[in-house]
């Protein structure tokens, strides 16, 4: 069976955790597409050309332990605005989405560009203040020296760049179900998402 769940949203909204939980719940494969761009961004920070970095990615590039840093996140957002980089990574994502057994992909343009015909589209969001606090706590816990003000600034700058880029801007698909996690515990967000997926699975199997 081929069944695609597209989950989009801004940084620190909770889409990564939610996507993993949904994939586990239904036994689907999961792809954090942001890792593709983070790995490309990390290679660019190391001196590689953006397009060359994207076209020559290796699986081990996505296993680096520095992909969650603020510097890599900013680099990922910048390379993601380059049409040639996006083109190099699109086919990989589409092939993954149509694999047998079902797939969950999370990113910023899955439901609008990568998989506009996805069986389920979700857009996970939260307020700027909530997302910045989550990211601050995450980075601090991992030993990064950051401030709340700096994290909020980086987050809003990245949001603006992702929203305003000419190629595949971040946006909720018209038929996406929006889940605002600002005041939700993760288990509540997962329950909301799984209800949508389960209903769609039932509809396509009937």
C-alpha cells in the first residue's frame, strides 16, 4: 500500500516529534526532509558549493551530530532558497513518499510542492514565543550558549526567509488540517494528527 502523510510547519512547532510518532503509530517510514537541507547547509559551511553539496549528499551526511546547531539551521534556510538546490533534492523526497508501506514526510513545502497529492496534509504551527522557548530549551540542554532573545531573533528571521522565498515558500496547503500546538501537550497533538490519518485510511480502504 502506498499512503503519504505530508506534515509542514515552521521550526520548533513540534512537527518533527509529531511526524515520528505518527509514523510509529501506523508503521510508516519517516523522513525529516529538513535534514537534507541541514546536511547541505553544513557542507556549505565547511566550504562546499551549495549545488554541489546538494547533488553529492551521502547518507552519512545526515548522521552528523552538528546538524541541530543554530548556524546549520540558518545555512539550511539559505540553501533551501536556491532553486537548483531544491531541484536536486526534490526527486529523492518524492520517491520516498511513494514507497510501499506508507510514508510520513515533514518539512516546509511537502503538501504544497513535494507531494501536492498526499493522502493527508497537516500544517503544524505555534506562536513565535512558544516556539522560541522550545528551541531555547532544546539548544541549552544540548550545551549551546544561546539567549532567549537571540533564539527568537533567529527563528523569526528564518520564518521570514522561508515564507518569502521565491521558490517553494513555506505555506499551509489549502486542504491541510492545521494543528496549533501552542497550548497542547505532545500527546494531544499526536492524538489530533492520528485521528486525521486514521479517518483518511478508513476512507481509502472502504
